[in-house]
């Protein structure tokens, strides 16, 4: 039997208490990586001990394999209601796939308790299943790290109570998740990308991102300068974009490979094993690594991702949290997050305080309210992303007082000029080979003395 962490036990107990109080549909919010499916399985094991029939419903078929493993850890004997599995109506516990479940509902006996995994994934299948369960008197526990539908609709339509787990900050401080260093080395112009139903129109976005080879080149260069040797993944916008990214990383001397759902099984295995051995340093993907695909369970040993290059702009906080969650899995050194897709600006930083409710998200003038209160500042010198303050906590750069006039009259020109300067400055740092080179740059730019040490460490310069 798997032992829960104290914070997990606390949340499980809180859910049990609300059930005891008579709430029949409870939303359990917990951060990506906090172990939602483990906690839910613990609850189901408790119910099984009282001889209750239980279901665990997943929105995507590729999540079934992983759940099977988690159920086994809890010695939960089970069968499946999913395509490709024969139905055993006598089994007291089922892992179900929403799509199959929806089609078979009328032939099934409702369980006493059902867990709805990733319940922010709405859609007609989910609606039907949840409504049917409620009609049958089933107790429901919904799981989500980001309890809103993509449209911004709150989940109060299904759940009458929400219980929230520890924040990402807390999980990092208590060594349950890895700490991280957020950088935004480049921005992308998304002004021509349309938005529909709460996220970018995929076709527009695909076109925009596939055109921008400079951005991919930037991502490769940035990784090479600041993180070479660490295991990284790149999130891309389309399969084609992911293939382009792998090719450009390889051209830049970074051994990289692309993975998608259609990569043959044995090839996938070989790639992941080469990655674990650091023969490959980068995996690029479109959606494979965002949802459900577990590197470790694919090859049977742990594979730790240390760096993330984000080339996938999104307005979906759920998707963004999944992407960040992947690199925040516990490890000894802080994860590096390189945002090339304006996602810090869109969503804030991973550990920002977010206020979850069962109500709808409030629409604001600029779009959807994103549950965050603090805007993010991006350092023009080292690209560190941080909450607003007068200087950069990473390199000590002091922000100039912004001139309104300049931005109004010469805004565009100034921006282009600034970009050009930034790139030139970055290249200068990239080309520095010795401590003397770094000291010279520091003097010229008026940085704090610590900058030299930090840069030397990042670039592994010893003399
Ligand atoms: Zn800085």
C-alpha cells in the first residue's frame, strides 16, 4: 500500500469530511504533481474497504495505463470500461474512459462513488456522464489543478463543494516539487492570431509558429548558452513545428528528437532510453508530453526533465499548468523554464497565488481573468521573469523609469531598437570565454559584481 505524504493525507481527510457533511459532489483541487490520482485512489481504496463499487474516469485513453499502475499500488483490484477491454460487469472497481462510458451508460449499474479525473475537460461526453451519475445518486469527486472549463465557466454547475490542496509555492518550499528559475528570452508577436472559445485558433497559431524559425533558433541558442548538457523538452504548437524544432536543435549541435503519438513503440523506447543516458539532450513534442504520457512508465525507470523550452503559446491556464507541472517534478536542482511564447505574460509565474472558485471566471477588458493578481516583469538583461520590483532579482539590473512620451511617439521604433540591442548584448555574453571577458561586460553595463559569478557558473567558466 502506498504511503501518502502528510499534505496528501490532509486533503484526503478534508474530502472525506465534506462527504460526511453530506456534500455529494466535491471538487478536489490540487496542483499538477501533487498526486491527485494517488489521493483519489486512496479515497477509492477506503470506499472499497467498505465494499462500495467505484469508478475512476479519465478523459483520454492514454491515461488508463498510468491509472492501472496507481490502482495496483493501492491493491485495488479492477477492470476497465474502455475501448479494447472486455467488460466485466461484476468487478467492483473500474477504470473508465469517458468516451466509452458515455456510449455504454444505459447498460451499466452506477457505482456508489465515481472520481472524475481532469474534470475541467468538459465536452458533451463529460456532461452526459456526470449528469447520469448524479441522477443515479452516485457520489462524485472531481479532480483538477485548474478548476475552470476552457470557456471560463466555473464548475459550480456540477460540484457543490470545493476542497483545495497546497499551493505550488508550498509544495516547492516543502520539497514536494522542484524549485524553478523562470526566463523569457524571446517574445512572439501573436497580434494576428485569432482567439476562439478561450484559446488561440490552432490553425492561425500553427501557421504563425511554423513561420518563425528565428524564434526556434533563439530557443536552441538560449539552451546552448545557459543550460547545455541538461535534459530538456520543448513544447511546440504542431507536430510539424515540433519536427522543425528538433531539426534546428540538431543543426545547432544539440542532439534532439521529436516524439508524437504515432512514433512507433520501439522507436519511442529507444529515444527515451537515449535521452535518459544523455545521448539525446532534447525531446520536442506537440501534445504527447502534456497529457498523460509518462516517460518513466514507458521505459521502466525514472527520467528527470530539467529544462523546458516553451514554444507553445496558449490562453488555457489548464494546459499551461500541465506544461509547467512536467518540469516541476521533484529533483535536486531548480528546473529552468525558458518561455519563448509569452506564457508568463499571459498566465503569470507557476507559483503565483491563484484563487480558485466554483464560479465562472470574470471576463476583463483584455480577455479572460486568469486568476492571478500579480503582473510579471521580464528583465531585459538576463530575461529573468519575476514579480514587479525596481531591480532584477537575478542579475541586479535596475529598471529605468519608463517614459510615456517615448512609448507613445516612438514606441514601435524603440521596441525594435531595444530588441536589436538585447540580442547584441546577449551575443556578447554568449561569446565571453573568460572571467576577464565577463568582468569587462559587467563594468561596461554597470551590473552588480555578483553578475560575473552567476554568469561564470551558468557558463561553466572557471578562470
Ligand atoms: Zn536580470
